[in-house]
């Protein structure tokens, strides 16, 4: 059987026992296996696998017509083929195995996990996890901010761009934004893996990393305030307050003030003028709204 037919049938999980033996003899077999193993970590691209395969077939057809040229370009062709196969693997394996749920600006979502654990997503956040392997491994990926209520059972891991948060059964909040990472434990205990350290947080404790600087804090709250539609900050750079405001109100803020100044306070998510007053008055600032742009500046 021709190589391209074997590859296509493998991608479609349609190889017979004899065909599988032939496929395992292919020169590229080890590369395919490595790609398959790591496919779940690929970043989701917008890609049409059928069109890609047609391109691959065209390359193969051209190879038959121009053997001399292909011999000269063989290393490049192999790299291109591996790339295309990687995209195929993503389409077949990743899209089938991972559930991806995202919230948009100004939206909050409740997500029920296969084991009765729950995740509540804040605005512009997303989680991805595998329903197929959940009973063997409770793990998910998080971008943004989410509050977790974890059912008791095996270890539960939340993977972010800079850390892994692990628990057995508890309630906690994880915020993973650009240059800002925060974990707050509300019930039980959580373990935060950061660089080479394992940091344990008990109920009421917070670990925060802002621009690479690690700080610890405490809270008397029993769950994060954003669930009740207002954001709370304690000695946080004003630029992080602005970023959260933009996520909640789908607006852009322009300002020429020093946004590294620390802010302590709150703003609501359902009244834009009240929210703006809450974040500008403490710094003696004025604001103006023009369509989707808010300008903040010092009072003259």
C-alpha cells in the first residue's frame, strides 16, 4: 500500500492489523509517534485538514514527476510533511479529546466538570480539559481567572502559563493574566508549584506574583467578590485595575498618569459611572467617555 494512503488511514484511525505493521515500517514512524504524544499541547490553529491533505498529495504527486528536484529538496520536504502531519494530528486528536470553554468580555460562565467539580470563569478567560481521560487524570489548563470548587478524589491540577496549582478537594481562585498571577485558597489547602518551589496555601491565604515579584496576603472572604459582580483590590498597581475594568466593561481606557501607583478599593460590574468614580476619586482623577474609549487624567 502507498505511503500516503497508510498515513491518511492512520490519521483516521482506520488501519487494519496488516496495514498497521506496514505503517510501523515507515521511515517517519517515530516522528509520527512523537507528534501524536504531544498533540494535546498544541495551540489550536484555524486549519482545514482536508485542504492540507490535498496540498500534501500535490507535493507527493510533484515528487513523482520531478525526482531530481525532490532529491535536492528532500530535507525541506520531510520537514514540511512532518508539519502537515502535526496539523492533521491536532485536528484528529486534540479537537476530539479536549473540551475548550471560553468567556467573552463582560461575561461570566459556570462550567461543570465530569466529576461534579465546578469552575466559574471570569471575563475573558478559558479552560480546556479532556473528558475522555478525566477519570484517570483530573487536570485542566487555564488562561484568565476562575474560581474552583473541587470534589474530593484524586489530585486535581490547574495548569497555567507559569505555575501548576494542585489540590485534592477544596475551593480556590486562580488569576493568570499577563504579568499578574494570583492564587487564593478559600477552603482546605492548595499547593502552588512555581519555578523550583512548592508553596502551600491554607484557607484565607493568597500568593500573588506581579511583574515577577512574589507576595503573600490574607483574606477574610469566603469566595472571590467578582462572582458577585464587583472587583476588589488591595495594594495592586493601577494598571491591573484598568485591565480588569476593560475586561468587565468591554471598553478601552487611555491615561497619561503613572499606572504603577498602588490602588486599594473596589468597582462594580453593572454601573460604569459608579465604577469609574470608584477608581478615579481616590487618585483625584477626572474621566470622560467617548463611545468605547474612556480617558482618565489628573484634575486640573
